C-alpha cells in the first residue's frame, strides 16, 4: 500500500482544548508519522504520513477534533509522502 501525506491547518477553537495531544494520540493509534503544532494565529497545523486509509481517517478526525474543540475550517493539502518522520510528535 502506498504512503501519502496530508498537511492540514485547523481553524476554530483548537488551542487550549487538548487538540494537539489528542491528534498525536489518534495519529499514533493509526500508525502515522508527522507532527502537529499550535500556530501564533490561533490555528493548529499538522502533517500526517502513512497508508492512505489512515491518513484520510486523521484528516476526517481533524474536521471535528476532540470533544472541547470547535472546528470552523479545515485546509487540506495532499502531497507525496517524504518518509522524513520516524514517529508522530507534538511540536
């Protein structure tokens, strides 16, 4: 199965609601590599690499996030996986 990469930017109430840690936990459960981080403009960015079904699961999960989050917009950029990550981490 081929690996893919999706880069997402999540807008809404996504900081201070455990979004990054929940994303990290979910990504690890899905066997994905990459990272997520808070941005200075109040958004969260994430990069997911892995098998296509797992990456799509992660992107769909980001459309709602953890229980306390409110996602207003999700920007998605799909590209070819680079294989540069060994694990998934919060930055």
